[in-house]
């Protein structure tokens, strides 16, 4: 089947459940944004194939329209229900992973999530990012190197976590300043030491249509305990990641699929020596982690290689790669 | 790749851009609604494959989220922007076609559209469904038979159209009663005669995000001139269709893909004989159409046969067919 052109101009023709797809793609392709043409081409193919493969009924289509409308209604300045929907369908973590592939010897990234802010303040080493009285104290001893284990000095390490109630500071209506979040810079030997609290599992917002969907399909809304990190240093690829508590009840069923095996940490007791050294208690918690980041050029190389390799396997439709290594429509 | 079960319970594991899909499908499948399991399975596969094939970037994903949010914000009691989005992506007409396949000798269906109401009144034959002063008069001479050309008596024929401004009565804020719409019942010989006006092309609502998308990809929002029909008779398959004006400037570029070749009508002048017979003018317009509807059992048979034949070609994933002939998850 081919679409019809008259005097070089596209014409919809012979529309049926079989021909609708190529006709829709053709009418969407009469402009010069080759990336958008390719994205709409694949979108329309998948949308139509979804309907054809499921024989989606008019009633089911209507339920889908209603659901999306409810999701839209739930969105506000402080609530993004479409992001939640993307999260619980595994799309968010997939898109993140596609854009940020890492070499095997580097720390993998994971979801940024909705709770990062830009008002966290810088902390001295060995101080706590948490206000007095929050949760069970945790000492974090970090090491930051490149992929070849050379220490990286002066990198900005931005970390944040929920409190003992499973809430981020931004979820409290009376929030006045940053809490449970802070910035520390790595020392000359790549090390950093910061105090925080033991993170706890918490549910994603589930009082809206996405929560109803989870309930309908027998899924819980919880995320396992974790601590978020953004690590930045000029010339290096910005790392957005999180560390997850191995042994958490939701370790194997994170509602938003953020857990990756290489990001699991064992939570252990601090013990007498470290407790004394850092002025904490033996029974406080201890987390030690070695972060490995890559240079911008390593990241770009990795992205382009992975994209090309993947597209040889999963590539569909007519495309060429643009200068960023992304597929765009090939109109020839 | 296979997903992991421990003690019969599913566990997310080894999450990567490759394994996320089967893990998401598995965690969505822990309930007993086999149709929903199958629909979510195909939805997640297509959503993820779309991202993988396009290498959708985080920024592009964000633009998609923003777009859907704007579409949601545009929805109200009198505006369904998600339906418009479905319409301009060809999904609505596809879903309609999948659910209502017709044998070759029957009139094909097409989009219902958003302008049907339930307050149209019954009209005598040879009277007009349009109030005084509306548009250019049109005489419609119809014949209703079954697929074997046997006349069908007493079928309810519900028709509606826009006025000379391209607006349906419901689009006027001061609407008091039905106009440009009416119901007529077929006579013993299957015939019906009703007066209306010549329909004109009109744009779908395009002051929202869907209109912006159309503009961005160089598409116009117009529909070619058409008249809607719903034909109902006990024991017969309800026909939802529309007739389109052949030669309309938008015949080959209907914004919502409703035009089907067998539904094109030639608009001709009434001429002296018919003008005299029906008390109209020679220069008024004339439309003659033979509608052929099928029985409910013919429709069900056609649907099941077409579904099975199509699924042999386009079927994906593990499924069996339920009693309605729809694919459901096959968990064995």
C-alpha cells in the first residue's frame, strides 16, 4: 500500500482500518522538522497498532479518553499526574536510561523524581543536612572518582531524601527553608562525609486517577527507601542517581521502577570507631559509597554508540541519524 | 529474557532499558481481568517501543507531558480536547472501523462526531429539518434496504448537519430547540424524502493545543461538507455514518479522516421536475442515496470473522479470544 500524491501534493485516499496509518503519517509529514516527522510517524504507528492488536472497542476507547481527562484534571502547579502516569508505566525510567547510558565501570543513573529543589544550601563536611529531631541518624561516607578511579575534587554533590514520615520538606505546607537536602563538595582525594537520616519507604501520590489505576491492577504505590544524588563537575557528565536500601520491603516492586541492582546499598550500624570519630552513636546507621562519573566526551561517545547499536536492533521506519545521533525522518 | 518469580510472586529485577518492558507488563498482570491485562501489555509494549525507536530525549518527553497537560486543561463540560487529539491522529476513525466492519454490499460507517443530540424531533416526509432562512435548500431522496436490496420499512433515520456558517445548532449559545437535525421514518418501500440545506465545510475547534499541533505540522483544521446519519431498526445493526460532498476543497484532507470513498455524494441541481413535485426551486440542490444496512447477526458474524482474520496478520503477544471475539491475555 502506498499513499497518493496528485501534482506533488498528498491526498488522503481509500481510507480503511488498514490504510489509515500510512495516510495519517503522510499528512503529518508535510513540513520540515524531520525529527518531529519521525516522532509522529512512530507515535501514529504504535497508537494504531495498539488499537488494531487489541481490537480496542469504542467503549474501551471512551474509558481511555475519560481516564486521560481525569489525569489532566488532577494536574496543578503542585501536582503532575501525567508524570506519575509515565512513572508507573515505566516510561520515565526508560526515557532517562535511553538518554543517559553509562559505561560498565560508571555509576548508573536513575529517576530524578519530582522532589529536587534549587534552594539547598552548602554544608561543611561531617555536618547534617537534616534539622534537629529528624529520623534515625545516618553517616554517609562517599568517594568520587572518574571511571578509572582517579579522585575528583570540588564536585558539587547535591543530595536529598524524605524524612521519617516519608515526606520531603516540600510536602509540608509550612516549609520555610530547605531541609533533608544539602550540597557538599568533594575533597582533593574525592572523599566526602555528610550526615543525614535513614530514608524510609513512601507512597507516590495515589489519591488521583493514577492511584486508582494502580489499585485496579493490584499494585501498591510505594517506593523503597532511597537517597537522591546529583553530582556535577565541569567537564564531567552530570550524574542524576539515587541509592536504594537493599532489603527494603519494596525493593522488588518499586511503583516507579527506579531501583537498579548496582544502586542497592546495605545499611549497617556505625559501630564504635566511626561513632567516636564523627561524634555519633554506635547504633546510628552507616552508608559508604563509591561514585564513578564519566567525562562529557565519554558520555557523548557512549550515547551515540549505544543509540546506534540499539537502533540496529529496534530501529523501525525510514530514518537517518542527525548530528546528535538521534533518528530523524529520511524523506528520500 | 524472562521475568523473575520468587515463591510464585513476581519480583522486578535487573532493570535496564531492555528489561523494563517485560518487568512492567508482569507487574501489571497480577489480577484477574484478562482483557485489561492484554490491553496494558500491548499499551506498555507500544509506549516503550515508541521511546526506544525514537530515542525520545528527556526534553522531548517533557514536551509531551506538557502537551498532554495542556490538552487536559482544555477539557470542560462542552469541550473534549482528548477526543479531538484522537480524531486528528486517526485513532477515532480507526477504532470506529475496527468495531463496525461491514460486508462489501453494505453502507460503511464513519465517525459519529461530537454534535449528535437526543432532542431532534420527528419530521413528516418532504418537510425541512432546517428553520426558515438557513442555507441553500437541499432535497434528500433516500432509499433504505438490507444488503440484498429488500426495502426496510419504519427504520428511524436521524440526520444532522451544520448550517451555512459551518456551525451546528448546539454551537449557538442561545439555542432553544433542535435545528438542522431531525428524524424521519422510512416508508414501506424503504424510501424517505426530507428537506435540508447544502452542508458546508467547517473547522474543528482549533483554538486549543490540538489546533496548535495542527498548525505546527502544517495541517488545516477543516472537515469537508457532510451530513450525518444514524439509521436504526430493531434486529438490524445500528448504522452511524455520514455522506461527504465530492469535490469539496477538503475532500482529500479531512482533519479527522472521516471521509471514505463509498460515502462521497455528487451534489447536483434539483431541476424543474423535482422542483415542481416538491415545491422547491430548480436551482436548489439534490442528493439521492441508497443506504444498505445489515442485520445484527450479520454484523456480529462480520465482526468476529474480520477480527480473527486481522489478528492472524497483526496479532501480537500471548492471547486467546473471549466470547466477543476480543483478544484477552493467555496466562498459560
